C-alpha cells in the first residue's frame, strides 16, 4: 500500500509538471463541500492512504504534506508513516496554514493548481488573496485525477426516496416557501443550494449515496417560478417523480448543472452560500450571484415537534439495542469468549437493525480498546483490530439512522479492574458533561460561551481535550450538522429551542486510554424573568454511564443527584421494552451511585 502511495504521488507530479503547476491542494470534500463523501470523491484518501474525514493534502514538486486536526493526529501519524507525506498538525500554534506555507516555500510566479469543483468560492478567494502577496497565482482548472486514477469509482446510482410527512413533520411545499422567504429577505429572487443535507431536508427526500448519510448527490435551484433538481435521472423512481412534480420541481441531469446555470437570465439574482458553493459554479453565475447566508440551515436545525417526538422514540429503541450489546460484551468477557473491536461494531448494528425504522448506522463506529481509545476518531482495521480483554477501558462511539431520528452516543466502560487514575479521569470528564447538561443560559447564548464549562474541572488539573464539546445533529440526516456547535472557537450562531446538539467532553492519554461521555441534548425554554428568556438542555439519550468509573469523592452532591436522576429516567423509559433478564441488568446499572 505504501508503495502505491509513492507511485500515485509520482503520477500526480508528472501531471503537475506538464501543466506548469508548482503545487496542488487536494481537500477531503466534494462539489457540495460535504464532510462525508462518496467513494468517487475520496481522492485525498486514494493519494495519501490517510482515511480520516478531515484534512487536506498538499503536493509540491519535492514535498507532500497533510494538514489535519487533533482528532486525527495519532491516526495520521500511523497511516502516513513510511510514506514521504509529512503530517502537519492543524490548529497548533506552530503549524502554518496551507496558504502561509505555500507563500513561504514557493517562488514568486509559481502557480498553485486546484480543482474549482471542490473548492468553495469563499475559500478560493481567501487563498488567492493570501498567495497574491507572494506573487503566487491559482489555476482552478487543474483536475488530472481521472487520468491517474484509472479505476476511480463512479458516482453513486442509488434510488432517492420520499421521507414521509409522518416523520418529517412539515411538507415540502411549506419548506420551499420558508426557504424562498428567507431568500427574498436577503435581496435575491432565487437560491442555488449545494449542500446535500439541505437539499434532502428541503425536498423531504433521502437516499444512500454517502455511507451513513442518507443524502442524494444533487444540486437544487429554487425559484417562485419553478424549481430544478440536478440529479442523475437513474436515481428518480416513479414515486419520486410524482413527489417532485407535485411541488413544481423539475429534473435536469446532474452533469448539466454548470451549463444550465450559465443560461439563466442576466438579471437573475441567485442567492448562494459562498462557503458551500464551489468556485466554478459561482464563477458561472457571475454577477447573478448574491452571496449570503444559507436560507435552509436555521429552519433545518430547529426541529419541529414531530421530529423531536420521533427522535425520543428512536432513543428508546437505540437504548434497548445498547443494553443487548453491553450485556453481550460482559458475557463474553466473563466467559473468556473472543471479542474484537470490529465485532463490537457489527453487534451494535445487528441489535439496532432488530428494532423498527432502522436504516443504517449514522457513522462508522469508533470502538477503541485500551490505547486505541486515545485515538479520538479511531477506526479499527483488520490490521489494528484489537481483542477486548477484562483489564482496561473500552470507548464505544456509535449511532444509528432511524426513519424518525438520528442517534449518536459514546460510552466509556471498564472491562475489569479500574485504577485510581482511570476513575479520576472519567469523573473529571463527567463533571464537564454534567455542567453542560445542567446549564441554563439566556437567549442569544452561543456555544463558545458554554464550552469552558465542560473543561473547567479538567483545566484545574492541567488537563484538556482538543476537539469541540458539541456538534449539531440532523434528523434522519447527517450526524454532524450546523450551524450551531459547542466549542472554544467563536461561532455567531446562538443555541435556540429545537436544536439538537451533542454533549461530549473527553480526555485522552496517548498509549494508555481514552475517555469520552456523550449524550444528545435538546435546547428548550427554561423560564422568563425581567432579564429576558432563558434556555436549558433536555437530555435525550437513554443509556447508563459506568457506575464503576465514578469517584464520588470529587463530586458534588448536585452532580451525584444528576447522575442518579438520569439513571432513574433511563430505567423508567427503557425497562418496559426489555425482558426480565435485561431489565434486571439495567436496574443494577442504574442504581444510585452511593449504593
């Protein structure tokens, strides 16, 4: 495999030389600026061998470098070893940005080649400005991949289907009306939408084009005079055709989007999100383009009553599946029956699929035994697949796509005897988790204003984690959803009622263990005073934390009470769906901490 990487980089450099390109940048995305992408767009993975969901590869005439964030530092170091590719730890103070690096290491007059169909117009403009000061230009037509990737996978051809109103809670006509009203408010007459989850939400359609993300490869143009979905016609069934026609949405081939946009009337004012629309399509629109914010993001993020109630039911089914899973893990540990990281993920999918409305997992499960738990986004491979033993911690981060909701949960459990350090680490993480879960905050509060609450107990011990504390979650859509989040980086989007966000502080000791404790929470009204309206979080996830890992000596009475109350709720809501043996197991797992 490592030899293949060297050959692929050599082929890429040959194309660069022929085109007069001094450096090229290969991001981990697609023409929709997606975080998770189909195999057709896994170019960076193919060229580098690095499988993380975030990061960009930079190739110059004599160097190759890969920028990725803290979630993947350990994984990337391992996967890039014995290749020429240098790991650049993005986000650290001493790591330059890609533009800064190129400006310092290329000569004036150099040309950086990028594919304008995978770089947003905002990112392209920012890079052009940063590199221009060093006399470096950008060629956004450099796209040699089809010539060097001979067996490149085709674009997916799965059939799109209608997400029924009984799950979506709002019909397509209503959503289109809302989006067009938001569009008009920004001074545009129509809108061009690239983000796959925004298209799926607006039209109430789903598909299986991207693993774990039920979206359809497409673009969408909405106008009061009629709308157009750009999609491969092979993906449109008779039912889907009827659904689109009834909402005045025509169909044009996906490959024809650029030509179609170029033929729009010159006086058309088309709203685009510059961060989500690729450079080539924005350039095709030219003066027709009106840059603004997404008219879909906020209504999509604020779940309606039907969606919330559906997710609560999905959480019960998810919790039942996890009871079965963790009982099986304990049974195998007790009887010395072999169980590997990969097998845990397979068992989780099996038990979830036994419940109703299951569609798929919501992401590739993270099953990290011992030191593997310290790799934040670890993904077990046949080569790394560890066998669980009753002598360390096990971190399991998983979720499911149900027709009525998307789940995402992480639990860290002890498989045997625990150490003082493990219990203290776990409890410090849980103190942060509880701080977020119990927070009350005024309307207008942003995630960055809450994030430190999850970290204070760790910071006081000189400890920290480098990932965010929370991300938005879609409804039978992408498990990572904006626009809100909870992290130290400033994000202007406030937390608002109806938003579903993860609560997942962690702590990772390289070579020893990793700890993460994650529930999904819903922002709901708390109360109103003379100082305004206040919000709180309602915890939605239903599964116990490992009682054996709590050090109650460093917990307050209020923290212990929260855990006991949460565990009582878990038992109350899950036990009716369990058999007697499962209910007895859960009762023991949800007993008060000091019993």
